């Protein structure tokens, strides 16, 4: 059930576009045709599915405080390791981006080889997946949410990619249709696109109650009350990460 809940929550409730507005540059620029939106969305799914679990391993075995304990065989008891005081978390951005850039380069080579027409239609936005804040956001959210296993990290990367894919394909299909609609002149182009995006975000966020059942509103308490405000702290941390990514974008 944990995998199922994470899968659907990442697609609908925590959608990269509609919940955090990450990756908006590519979302707006490549969503004029469904065919190009499908190609870019598939590339984003692949990159997220590969990079999130890879960055999970980097975080678990290199970046976290005491993560290097496996070097001298003290992974189970990191406090006994000679590397217990090593904290390489300041390298998170550099290593995460290096992993993402490598995967994006691989995707670019594959697309250019097997689909030159899609490669030409995507243009500069295909290599720009490397600096798409939705891609980096997937790894940073994985880190901030402290996802416990590689399987959950793989699930989160794949489902987050599907969420972004659904968002860009849906808006592309709508934009193709509204070309033949009588849209008021001041709202044509990006104006009506932003309005539709807001309405779609409301629709996606409405799934939140179905998945959580209101449990997130009242975090459980232990005997000492140590978990009071835990949910609020997680939400605050995620919002801070999203704000950093939006400002960088």
C-alpha cells in the first residue's frame, strides 16, 4: 500500500507542475502540439526514473552524515566508523546535477538517432531537461522526504515523471483544441493557458482527500509527544525546496 499511495500521490497530489509549478518553461513552450509534448514527457519520465534512484544511492552511501561508514565495514554501526564525522551533504547539488546531465545526454543521443524529426521539433528544450527544475526537484524532494528504500525512490521518480507527462500532454491537447475556439483577444496565447493550468491544478489537487483521508491534518503522537508538528515541518521543508528551484528556474 505504501508503494500504491506514493504512486498516486506523486502523480496527482504532489504533481511537479500543478502542486509546485516546477518545469514551467518546458511545460509552456513545448505544449503547442501533442506529438512534441508526448516526446518530451517520455524523456522526462525516463530521466526521472533513472536519476532519482541513482541519486538515492549517492545520498545514502556518500552524502549523508556518516554515510561513508561502509568504507571500513561499519555500515550497521556508523558511530564506530572512522568516517562517522564526514558530512558531504554540501555536494548534493553538484552530484545530483552531474547524474541528471549524464542521463539527459544519453536521452539526447537516443532521440537524435532513432527519431530525428522529434529531435528537431523539441529543439533546445531536449538538452535543457538537464536544468529542468522538475528533474532536480525529484531528487531534492526524495532527499528531503527521507525516502527509505531504493524501490520507493524508483517508484517516486517514475510516478513523478508520469505526473509531469500527464500535465504537458493534457495542456497540449487542450491548446490544440482552443485554436478553433473564440477566445477573447486579451486572453489568447499564454493568458488562457495559465487559466487552464490553474483549473487543472485544482482538479489534480482534489485527489488529496481521497488518498490521505485527512490523516495528514493530525499527526500521531507518541508517549512523549515528539511527533507534534512533524507534518508541518515536512511541508515547510518541501515548500522551501520548491521556492529555491523556482528562483533558479
